C-alpha cells in the first residue's frame, strides 16, 4: 500500500475524531481534561507565564500585534522579491552581511516564511476573539496566549540567525545533527508551540455551555489542529525519507490550514458586521466537509507516485476548488444581504474583497497546480506567482479584516481612523491584484517568446517585473498604514467619542452623610453630569420633629424618587412585535446573528433598525440592553428577553392592533 494512503488515513481519522468530539463532547472525562489543560496553561512553564498580562483580550491582542508586524516585513520582502527579478544585482550591496547572488529562491522562501507566520498570527488572533465571544468573553488563559505569541517570534528569528552564526563558526549546516536541529526549528518546534494555543482554544470553546459552536470557531480549531499534525508529519517524514508523507504535510500546511483560517475569519466578520445570518447552511456544510477531503489548488509540487495515485490526486485536485467556491459565494451573498452595514466597516469591506477575488485565484491556481502536479511544466513559474499573490492579497485582506473588526473588540475600544483603514484596504486590494496581473502577463510573454524561439532581445520581460513591483508597492504601503491604524487604536485613551447628552432637569440631588450608592443608580434616577450633589447631615425641623437620616442606598431601593420608566422605543418595539405576531423565540433567533445564544447591543440595535421603530444610537442601545440584563454579563439570553417583553406588555397593556379593534 502507498505510504500516502496510510498517512492520509491517519490524518483524516484524527481530524474526524476531533470534529465529532467538538459536536458531541467527550463524556465524563471532559471535566478532568479541562482541569489538566488549565493547569498546563496557567502553571507551565513555572514563573514565565506569570509575567504576562492575563486581562480579557490581551492574548488575542498580542497575536494580532505580532501579525501586523510580520505582515509589514513580508510585504517589504515581497516588493524586494519583485524588484530582484527585474534586477538580479539590486541586492549585491548586501554582500558584506552574507548575501550572495542566487536565482532568487532564498528571498522567495524567506518571503513565504514571513508571510505564513504573519497570516498565522493575524488570523489565529482574530479567531481567538471569535472563540471568546462564543464563550464567556475571554480565553481560558490570556497570559499563556501572549507567551506563546512571543515564543513563536523568537523561534522564527532564531531559525534565521542560527545559520549565520554557524556559518561564521565554519559549522556545516547542510548535513548532520545541526541540519536536523535547524529543520526542527522550522517545523516541529512551531507545531509543538501551537499545542498550548490549541488547548487554550478548546477549553475556551468548552466554556460556551449549551450554545452551539460557531462555524468560525470550528474552522479555527480544525485549522490549528491540521497545522500541528502537518508540522509533525513534515519533520518525521523528512527524517524517515518518506517523500509522500512530506508531500502530504506540505499540502496540509500550505493548503488546508490557510484556507481554514481564512474561512474562520470570513464566517465571523461578515455575518457579524452585515447583521445577517449565514446565507446558505448547505454551502457552509460543503465548505466545511470538502475542504478536508480534497487537495487545494495552491502550492502544488510534483507527485512521485504510481499512475493510479496520480489520477486519484488529479480528481481530488479538481474537487479542491469546490469548497473555495462554496464558501466565497456563501459569504458574498451574506454580505450582499446587509450591504449597507458592510460598507460602513473597513474590516467587513476587506473580508468581502478577499472572498470576491479568492475564486479567481482558485481558478488560476487550479491550472498552474495541475501543470505542476502532472509534471508538464509548460506554465513556468506562473504557479509561484499565483500562490504568493493569493496569500498576499486574500490572506492580507483577511488579516486586515480581523484586526479592523476584532482588535477593537478585544481591547474594548473603537477603531481609530476608519477612513485610513478603508484606504489601506483598497491599497492592498489594488496593489495585490494589479501586481498579479502584471507578473502573469510577463510570464505569458516570456513563455510565448521562448516557445517561438525568437531572438533573446525580444524575450526581455524585465519591464513587467518592474511595473509589477511598482504596483505591489501599493500593497506594502497599505500594510504600513494598517499597522499605524492598529497602533493608534491600541494607544488611544478611549475608543469611542462621548456624545453630549441633554442636560438633566435635576439641578440638585441630596445624599445622606455616611450612605453609599453607585453612579449607575444615580444616573438611573435622573442625575446628570451637571447635577449638584448635596451631602447632608442629620437635621431637625423648627417644630422639634426629628428627621431620621436614612441610608440613601436603602432608601432608594425601596422608594424611587425619580422612578425609571421603560424607554419609549422599547414600548414601540414590543407593540411592533405584537402587531406582527412574532413569538419571543422567533425574535431571539432572528436577533442572534452569530448563533452564540446571546444578544449584545449591536445585534439588538440591528433588530430595531430592521423594524419600523425609530433608530437609536449605539450608546442608547447598550443602555437598553443593560436595563434588561439580569445576570450582568452585558448580553441578553432568551429568558431575560422573554421576561423584559412580558413585563412591558403587562405594565402597558400592549396587545396587537387587531385585538384592540
């Protein structure tokens, strides 16, 4: 039996067991496994994890920060790679630090490594926010997530510095133990370092209670698990000199993993910002199932196998475009359902653009991958151009979609400079697509001239690479602008502007000395920012009657001096529900856009806007949700919404218009 069947069967079997455990649980051992996982995350390595911040959102914030950092480096290397193809002597001035001329493959490999790590950082960090949102609002261990993010960058830097150090010491890095150690840093170490991240995500997802697992979280978990297994396969396959195992690991690492993470970001950002449910459940299932049963049409290498295996691989490669088309169409239709909301959010615009161009890259990748897979090689290096451009354009846009949408959610602030973020999105989009078309035109020209055997002077296509590098420079500038937006968002004192409210009609409010209350209680009783607070002592009247000082907190809990009334917009909304004869359950399902089992202020505001009720600001919607939030978690569940609507119907005698007639 071919080795690839055994390796592939074990891999798919492990992923299937993981998928089943996510949907059905692991039985009575779940609690014990959770405690063991928490101990691993919170106590190991001893002392090191304690120096990292464990506040809500700090882990995902660290991952996205590193993602933007490495994305800038990758974009700059991508520009240099295009320029180097135009002028191979452009980097000769770096000979003093060890640079030597080659065919550009070293620069291309470095660009791919930097870009891959940037996409891992950005999309896993964004997925952490989605996972926390589906759970109790935080990762199981934010400190451990931050620590792993730092160590991953340390390993990346070490994998490039150690060959230089060994070279200066005249140590052979091509063979022997040193070569194995260096290769383990690139594969096994990275895979094992993501194991704590995988455990962290699993425990966080397990804390969701009875809520359904979001599609985005499912793709994130499967993508991280596939990446870990691919790194293990790649390392031990290389040690065992099993080319088929290494080939399979490369297809997983460069095909399944990036696509799964892309789908994870898309299935979270687009439905949430569009304020619409996912358009087609069947297409979602198709994208989930077919992705891990086919061969993606990207980063294909030659297959050294029998004719039967080659033919089977060609069929799976042909089917590999189906999950891409299914997910892209599904998400584009979801975005079109709430297009007015999508165009207002830079992150949603970036995600929509990404899935708009992904099918075109899939078609181009299919033809170049098939050319490489069967060994004809007639398309030259077009496959390399399509693959790298897909990661830069689609992957880069989805990293921007994640940070523009989920980074503010992770730190509790609004996105700084949305106009700059939108400009950066368009620059990455235009630069990536335009440079791809220019590079491909140059390759077509070079191949056609080579096939016609005309003079070499006619075959010079350097101008295409020069123009392509210039167009790609737009994408590089776009990543820098995006990083500046993220930095400004992170360091801003407050993420949202304070809207000036109407002045309270209460000039003074009296508190008794020694009493206690809260700002929330005072605001609920009509106290404004300009209201004078008077702290009084125990007083006696002229008639000799003693006025006993009563603790204001107790007094206000019993007697409302300024009783709060149900907001008129909520009364109008309940009347609208009564007229349309919607049940509370139907209302809750329509409002819960991300199927998390809870409704936040954004989803509640979207439901109000979809009715004929007057629009509210986001701040007022947040206050309205807080007024109905009984357990104080900042979100509404079904019982809380049912109780609030029932109370309003009872207090205001609300019935449908037909019943009143």
